C-alpha cells in the first residue's frame, strides 16, 4: 500500500461520490491546501498559514483528513496522529489532538497498513479491505471536522498526495472528496524545483471534474530559486490558460527545517575531523526518523543514513531506529550484513543505541503471537541486551518526562509501541520516568543503550549528555524546540511577503 496505489479502484473521471444528506456546509472559515504531487509543500504551507493567522490573533486549527506516514506523534488525548500535524499544531499554538488527523495509515508492507482512526489502531488492512472501509473512515473524518469547526474560527486543511490520482477518486476522503463534502475552497501547490511545474498544475486541473475545478481558487508555486522576472511570462500564461490566479511564488528556503511526513533528508553536512559520526540504517519499515533531526542539525554531529545496499562507514555511534515491522526489519538487517558490522563496531569501541523498534531488536527475542506486524511467530534478536519483547494488540501511547538514569539530565519524549519488554537487562534502565516507571536498558559495560522514547534528543541537556557518552568531548548546546520556533516564524514571514494574503482572506471569507 503506497500513496499512489493504496486504495486502487476502477479509473474514473467522475467526481467522488457523495452520500445523500452527507454534504456539510462549512461551519468555520475553511481552506484546503492540495498538491500536484507528494512532497509538493502542502505540509509546509499549512504550517506557515497556521502561524500567519495565529500571529494575527485568529483561533486557527490544522486538519488532515487522511494521512499515510510512519512518522507520528502522541496527542494530548492519548491518540496517535501524523508528525506533520503535530508541527502544524505547534504553529497554531495548540497541543496536538487526534481530531487534527482522524485517519492515519501506517504502512507495514507493500500492500497493507495499520489503520488508525481517531488516534486508535483499528486493525491491519490490505488495500482492497481499506477501500471497502472508506465509508466508515469518511464518517470519522466528518465527525472530527465538525468538532473542530465548533471550536475554532479558521481551519487550514492539508490534502494527501495528489487529487488527480484517477485510481483513488472513488470514495475519496483525502482530497476533493473531502472538499466537496464540506464545500470548502482549494489552493493547489506545485514544487517548481522538481521541474515541469506548469504541466503539473494544468494537468492536475484538467483531471478534475467541473465542480472540483470551480472549487480551485488559485495556485501556489513552491521552492523557486532565480529571477522572478524570468518566471513571469509563464505565470501570465498559466493564469490566462486556466483562469486561476497565482497567489504567490515561494522562494526556496535554504536551511529551513520542519519535521517531515515521510522523506528522509539527504542533505549532506560537511564533516570535520572533530565531528561525531552517527550512522543510522534506513530500515524498509523505518518509523519516526524525525528522532534524528536534532542530531542532523547539531553543528558537531554528522549523521549518515545508510540506504539498502550501501556499505556503512565507520561510526562513533550507531543507532537502530524505530520500525513498523520489527521482525521483518531484523531479517533485512541480517541479509544486508549489519550483524557483522555491529560486532566489528562494538569490538573497536563504538557506541550502540536502539530506539523503540531498535530497542526490541537489541534484545534476545521478539515474539508476535497475535500477528500484530505480520505472520504470527518469533524471531531471534541481536542478543546484546538481556530481555525479550512480546507484541500486544494494544499500543503504548504516552507523552513522557523523566531523567536520564545515570546522569540525571531531564528528558522528554513519547512512546508509540505495541511491544512489552521483560528481562533482567531492564534492571539497569536508560531513564527514570516521572510517572514512576523505568525506561530502556544500559549494558553492563556502558557501551550499549536502548530506549522506547522517541524524541530523546530534543532536550538540550539530555542530548549533550548522550553526545558525551558517544564520544564528543565538549558538545555545544542545541535547543531544538527554540530552533523549530525560529523556523516557523521564518516560514510565516516568507508567506506574508510572497503570498497574496488579501486574496486568500477574500477566498476564506467567501467560503463561510
């Protein structure tokens, strides 16, 4: 199951079907941001608009009807939503809530995904089963939309992938199907850095029904670098051809960091002889790789994501990341030769850490008697720490605060896992939590650490302590939360300067 084929149906150019009596007139000012492709900039534009309107004193809320992502966050009501919606909530000055992303799909194979509705995992479904489930998912989406509409003045909605995926149009709840159901205007974003921006925009519009085309109120061109005067003839042609205004051309913002929905950043940072070398294998089902964003942004750390088939380089610290399918990814690690690499890495004094699924891999065994992540069964772990993990039907979803057990620096993060780990290796924990529980494990020689906490590097003091443990003698302090705020402010400034906000406000006013 993937973004372009996950719910395949017969090709159709007809608009998404509406259930009789199911059209909802906007109860609040609602604007939907759709894109010509995945990674066109929808998440970024929604986050930026949320911050723009927050600064103007508007009670604004982000919303994404359906998301497919392995990067997720725990909400204030104890649910699970896409990580991008948590960042958008921060942009709006809100705590994340499960209504902000009522349907989340977390792929666990090429054709299937775990389906999460209103923050809770419902079941694993293959693509066709989810297609049949869409009427139920649609009701959940509209329920969340109505609740948020009653609480906020404005809603900025993010679409998913592209609205012009012909095979996904029947029963759509992620793009135009949602926009038609709530009768809201749509802006379409295209990434000019990918090339073919005019073909993307004109082609997307051409594949929509008449009513959907009418719903599109304008275009936003994203990631432009160069002289805008050279682009102007194309903009004039686009407006004349489509009858739709270009509401702005956003510049390529070098160094802008907002947590990604899916894509792992491949930006290279120049390493120095004093950089701490961190290596992370890109597992087939890697999840919450945003855990490593604070490390990527640290001036003294060089993070290398090792792709399949790539020879891993020498490292000071190797981190096994989270996984949506731990047993399958364990098999993959072994097939790729990582078991020998780990043994050599430790033999030469390197440090090893596991986060969530990585913690489970470092133990003696992973048992999945209920088939939570695939075929029921058990797998032998890497055996570096003395505990076993059994996957359970109900997830552990917690926002966490505590202290590192050995050095006592404050740590915060969140737990999203189905496994329960038990064994003597947990008697020397990684962290002591404020709720009285202990988290994770540390090996007897102190060379290996494991934790269930995502976001463990976000607290400045905790990150510095962990970098010292990994071999960095005098780590600089990096305040990741402050840096994210700076990026949101920079993004909002850019949107204020490069979008026709007067016209956007007019479009929003007409939608009410």
